[in-house]
């Protein structure tokens, strides 16, 4: 039960005298308490609490402040409670008495469980909304960048991964067919003894085959009457899905996106300078206020271009604003993303992207070949027409081919083909479906406006470094993409509070000077 009067702790005169004597008014936490109206979050947090049952809950605002302190000073649950026991500035910021008891550290886990991803995202957006009300966040430009988050896992060998998957599947299936599971565990011991001295490749094949056999009968288990409410059955479904994914990884290693661990099945391997295992955190920043406006988390190696569109859509849906322009790094040189962002009837976001360097060559560029969509051909500068075409460029364009006999007699042959002709074909030309978008990006990159926008872009890298390295976002504290997103939202929340305090303090000082 959430009781408003219970949640409001009243400081005594003695408490106020102690805080006034021991906590300087220019202390950062005093400034954070003064300039951020923390009580506004009470309305944001109450929907995640039961209103009419159970014992009175801990103050949701108090719990949010403790979460904020955790990320601001990069502490654990126990460390933040232990510090609040003795740190007078912490107690003043929390607005609790000198002798008031603090929640048990486990209460923070329950608080995070109550809010979940949606609660933390709503809280983060509400803080951005507060900045917008003060006129600090503008819609002139957003800068986007992403960085790596290291997962909380120890990556096992493939042999160990298959064995762990098998053991977890058997444990999940035991409530539904204990006799069969016991028999399979005997087979596990026999398999271990029979393959003990063999090469790792043979041992892996044997374990994969055994896992496939176990999965075959586990898939046939009869569900209970109340499937949605049976936690054991839901666990079995999760383990079956994981086993299918790991078997698919073994059968098709070329697909990528391999599962690395049974502890955190959503972590992936990606490259950000160096190879790493974990996730990708993606952010939008308003360069005028240097506040983060939207955050998302992808598996390592996730598509930044697709997520750029998603981030813009999420912010505009949350705040009802209209972002005018976006600056993104080289990952944004992506035709589908550019078309969707710059569509005048859609998002209509002016996008600034460093263009990919064109291959230098003495040959006539493909732009010199005119595409004729009606006749499904291209016409070369000499007036000849291609005869064949096929889908290419990863399904995002067409490859046109001229006949060898057509090219051999052409007066522009020496400028068009850099090798001697052999086989049935002459010049081959690739035309992307997104040539218009790419050419627009290249033209834009030569303008003064582009240079000015790109000069603002490094700010997002500094903001990412602050969020990840100063406020605990670099290493995942939790497992699973949704929980890692909760962590990054709070790291971003702590980063924004720090910046918001500085901006509001400057705004107040400017008003005082005027009057």
C-alpha cells in the first residue's frame, strides 16, 4: 500500500539545525535538491505501486533518490545505504532525519522490479520534459552516437556452452517427466566417459547430437492446464527456445548473432574498436543544452541506422516535438535510414552524415550511366543500352550488364573498362535504389552548414564517456537487454540531473542579475 502521509518525512527543528551547520549550501547535493523538484516524480512512480493493499511502502521518491545516488557515485545497493547511514549530505538530500532509519538494501531490488523498463523510461523522459518546460531543450538538432556495454558474463567454450544448455534444459523438464530426465542424466555420464579422450571437435559433435535428441522429446511434452500461470512450464519454454537457438548457431555459424552464454542469452559479440561481448547503448543528445533526450540498448553488433529512426520516433512520440535535424556518424550512410528520416511526408529530419569515400578509378563512374526504369536498362555515355540486369547490392539495387560485342566496338572502351574483355559480358554497372539519397548526402557534405553541424558532433562522444565511465554505464550490472536498458536509463538520468542543475543555476543567476 502506498500511503502519501507515510511517505512524507518531516524534518524536525534539530534535523534542520544539524544540516544547516554541517552541509554547505553550495554542496552539489544541496543544489540538486534545490533545482530539481523531486516531488514531481511522486505522480510518475505511484502507478507502479498498489494503492489499497499491504503494508505502507517505502517512499517512492526516497527510493528514486537512492537509485540516483547509486549511479551518480557508481555504488552498489549496499554501498549506497551504508554511505547514507553516515554521510550527512546524503541524508539532507534524501530529506530524512538524522536518526531516521534507512530502507534495507534489498528494497532497491524490489523498487527496480516494480518500475521495470517502462517505469525507468517514463522517469527519464519526465526529467527531459522538465528541461523542456524551462526552455532548455530545443529541437534544432540532435546528435546520435553509440558505444559498447560489457556484459556480466564469462564466455564459455562452445563445448561448455552446449553442456550448460543441456543441463538447464533437463532441469526445466524434470517437473514434467522426471523418469526420462533421470535416464538422460545417465546418458550424460556415459557420453562423458566414452568421449573423454577424443578430440574437442568429436566431443562437441557428440554433445550437440545428444542435445538435439533431448530437445526432440522435450518439445513433445504436454503443457499443463494453466499454461500462463505455471512458472515451471514458462521456464521450460524459455530453455527450449534457448536450446533451439544454440543448435541453430552450430548448424549455421555464418549467420552471426551467436548466443554466447546461457547466463545472459541476449548478449552478443560485436566490434567497437576491439571485439567485446555485451550490448550497444545508443543515445540522442540536444547540443544546445547537452542533455540526453533518448536512450536505447541493442545487442552488440546491432543496426545503428535502424535504431536512429527508432530513437527519433520515440522522442517525438514521448514529447510531441518535431526534431529538425540529426547528425550521425558513418553508420548513418544507409539508404533506407536516410529515406525514412528525410521523407517530407514522414519524419522530415534533415540528416547530416559523413559520406562514404567513392572508389577512385579511371573508369567512367556509374553516375554517367542513365537508368531507364521503364525498359529495365541503363544507357552508357556512348549511347549503348545494357541487355541484362539482376538484383544486387544486398537486395538494395540492380546490376546491369552490357554484351561484350557491344563494348568491343565502343570508342570509349579504354575509359570504361580497365581490363581486357573475356566471357560474354562487357561493362557491368551497379545502381542502388538509394542513389538519390546518397547523392544528396554527398552534396550536403560540401556545404558550410554541414561543417558547422559536424563541428558540434564530438560533444555526443564526451557525453557518452561521462555516462558510461563516470556513472556506471560501461559494465552491465544486470543480465538481459531489458535490464541493461534500465541501467543505462538511470545512468543517463544521473548524467542529465548533473547537467540540469548547472543549467538551472545559471538561469537563476542570470534572472537575479537582471532584477
